[in-house]
């Protein structure tokens, strides 16, 4: 499936080295409601003992959702309440805590980068089917195990991201040679321009026109395919390859699009990291300090 990634058997060893808002004012009919400020609810992965995945909420602290499977293939739901993961037998599992169910079988297993991804409403999961070629068949299934269907075939099978409008999935190639966006309506995939090599896709804009990626230089190692604790993000226009400026100072270690189009940029700090929120025009509208305990953890999901 890929040539520059480690197998699941090597993942455990590799990972040990890895590292309340007020209600919006009433808005007149015909105008857009102002987005509510973030309050800092998010999901994190710790690369410490047991690889716990937890939901953080200000005032309540961390609540454990589960642990990372040894396949390394997992993702957190946008509502921050459940996980989806792939077992070593290719089962797609959904749940949290001690409650989980198998919603599909036949997923590609043993490749840490082949992670499932949630729809923005937390009701569906997309995953890569088992196969023998670099291009993978992507399927979508409801979290109740119903409505399974094929979404299309793409070379971008790694670290899938799903646009909030539900139309596009994007991922990087298992060889790290580029990023591809799949149109789930037509089943066709296109290569994102302007990205030669990449080893992570973190987010898609709500309309799927821009993708947040971790680009690689020509001689950089591809890594083991696991979810990164942090990376220097690039925001790339799918059609033109133009990279959008991220007007945030500091050491950037990630970026997520919210469903309303705001971009949240993660900035490394000595005591704690900071989340900087940009509006659609790139203007800074908010800054939040993450919990100190999450400073070295991977950010999986920004909930609200």
C-alpha cells in the first residue's frame, strides 16, 4: 500500500519516541449569525503510557474516551464523544469507553496512516477498504452500521479529512507523493496542485476548496504514518496550488478548519500551547490557552 511507512508491528516502538461562552445575540432575518467563540473543548491523544485519547472541557478537565489501537488507525468524532478505529482484523469499530460496536468489515489494516474519518455531523464514518494497489477504495457507513456504500477510489488514502459540506474527502498518498481530493458524489479523485510530498492531512475547508497539509521537502523522511503531535501547517488551494498565508506569529504546530469556515491555528508555547482563531478573511478574532497537560499531546479534534 505504501513504500515509506512503517508497518503496524513497528508502530508501538516508533510512537514511544514521539514525542463558557455567552449566547450569541439575536440576529435580524436575512443576515448571517456571528459564530460563537470557542471555549476550548477538544480531543487529545497522549503518547504516554497506554496512549490514552481524552476529551478536555474547561471546568471539567479530561475524560478518557479510549486508547489508541495498536494498528494506529483511529479518529475522534467532531462532537468529541466517540472514537472510530480499525482493528488488526479490518473491523471498523465505533464507540467510547467500554461501549463499542462493529459497523463494517474489510477495512485496510496494518497501515497506521489509513485512518477512518467522521462526517461533520458525527453520524457517518469513511474508511479505506482492503486492497492490493496503492489506490484505495473508500467506503462510507453510518455509525449504526447501516447505509454502507462505496464513495470512490483514490491514491489519497492516508489521514483522510472530510469537508463540512459532506462532498469531499482528502488524504495523502501512502508513498507520500502528493495529496488527493475525492468527490464522494462523482467518485472521482484529483491531485491537489502545489503539493509534491506530504505526510499528513489535518483538515479541509467547509467547501473542500482548501486543504491543511504537512508538506515534506524532497529528502525528508516520510515517518511511520502515525498521527503527528505537531507539524508546520500549509493551507493549499486544491485547484491552483496557491498557499494561503497564515498570519500568526510563533511556532505553528497545526491548523483546523471549523464548520463555519474559521481557521484555528495551534501555536507551541513553553508552558502551554495557544489556539489562535482566524475569521474567513484571516483576521484574528480569538486566542485560547490550551491546558498545560496537553502541551505535548496530539490535537485530534476541536469541538467547540
